[in-house]
C-alpha cells in the first residue's frame, strides 16, 4: 500500500511537471499573432509566385535559425507557419516536402536591436542546379508580440 501511494505521488508529480513545462514554453514562445500570420502569408505569396514562375515542382522548408545557425523555438514556430502558408498556396503548382525538394527555403529569425522587433531573412535556393543558385530572397521585420490571449 505504501508503494502504491508513493507511485501515485510520483505519477502526479511527473504529470504536473509536464504541464508546468508546457505552460512555461508557451510563455517563452507565444503563438503567432494574426498580424504575424498575415505577414508570413504575404511573404509566402511572393515566394510561391517565383517558385511557380520557375516551374519548380517541390520545395523543402528548413527550420529558421538563430544568429549562431541553430534552430530556435521561435524560428521553428515561424518556419512551421510559413510552411503551412506555402502548402496552401502551392497546391496546384508545387508540393512542400520534408526533404529532397527542387528548391530549398532557409531562413534566420533574429531579435533586432531595441528588443521590440524580429528580423526575418529568407533565401530560396535552387537545389537541383550545380551551383545552388539563389532563386529569390526576402528580408524584413516583425514587431514582437505578447501572443494571442485566449
């Protein structure tokens, strides 16, 4: 009986620790605002048009990196939303793949000096060309948001 009580306390502790860490992660990496999603959609429209114009049939989108070249939590969130927008826009003309696409989309998502903005740099590279030619690129800024309140 004593072991069962200890086991129950342990399970409760583990479950509440997971919930607390998920809540902490949510505060550190709030969801994208409607404005951020719209801006990513606008960027995706421009890039999707260029990919379609060049008749590229598949695209791979890599998690956006920080200044040190490592995937960041916020960069992953932005890349995931960008991927979703590209999938919606490219339905008839190209597919978005996990790997092996005809074009490779890379990006950096960095906090900008002053602390109230993020800088987004995106490059689209033709993966099947011998010299990995740059197809198009985008650089711009996002205002930092506190996330969407439920």
